[in-house]
C-alpha cells in the first residue's frame, strides 16, 4: 500500500503538480509501472515513445518523482 501512496504523490512539470492518477488513458502501462515499482523489478532504463502530446513526458516525470 505504501507504493500506491508514493505513486499518487505529486511530481512537477513546469511547476505544475503531476501524479500518476492525473494521467488519462495508459491504464495498462501505468499498472505495469506500478507493479514493477512494488516488486522492485523496474528495468534500469525505459523508453517512452509515441505520438506528440500523449503524455510521455508527464508519465516519465511522475515515475521519476515516485522513485
């Protein structure tokens, strides 16, 4: 449960608060990241790819702040 609380904490993008729960869509990806953090098996590197404006940077910053 502690991991879920840490994931919900705020990260910042341009001074604005960001949290995993504020990222719309990407439910499977966020669930995978959450499980990886909880189990301690997060890969040493991740590549966030996709079309412009889908939340790659927001997700990456939220993940970095969670760690």
